[in-house]
C-alpha cells in the first residue's frame, strides 16, 4: 500500500512579505528549502500559527541567505507580515519504507536563518 507521510518541515518561520498581485505560490529563502530538501515547484502545505489558516501552494526559490518567506497571489490574504507559519512537504511511500523514514525538520532562528 502507498501512503502519504511528512517528508520535511520548516518550523516556525516569519512571513516577511505578502504580495497579492502575483501569480501565486510561496517564495522561500534557498538556504531553507535546500536544508529541508524541498525543490522549486514542489507542493507544500502551510499552517499559519497566528490565525489557524491551512493552505497549499507551490515553492519558488528565494534569494539565498535573505530569510525571505513571501506569500504570493491569493495566499497573501491568508497571512500578514510577521505571522509565524509552518511549511510542510509530503511524499508517497510504500508502508514499509514509510515506517523507517525520518522526516527532515528545520528549526530556523527568529530571522528565518538556519541555526548552524
């Protein structure tokens, strides 16, 4: 059987921008997506800790080291700059593989930078 499980998570980053007049997606600092093993155009789920909104979109690579977490298009209505969000990606795996899979969990600092 194939099941969907958590592949990776960027935990508690701050939204730095919200651009309503954009095609759509979330722009994330390349350092963060690389560390979380998320690739550009990958579907992600976002949970807003400030208002409880949960939504899906796709990832655009942001400037490396910038700390950027920018909600674009309609998703800009679901968060304000400064809101804390969790970004999760999922993968499909056979049940036996999933039992042994360890998701990648990233815990950036208050400026959305990787903790070294």
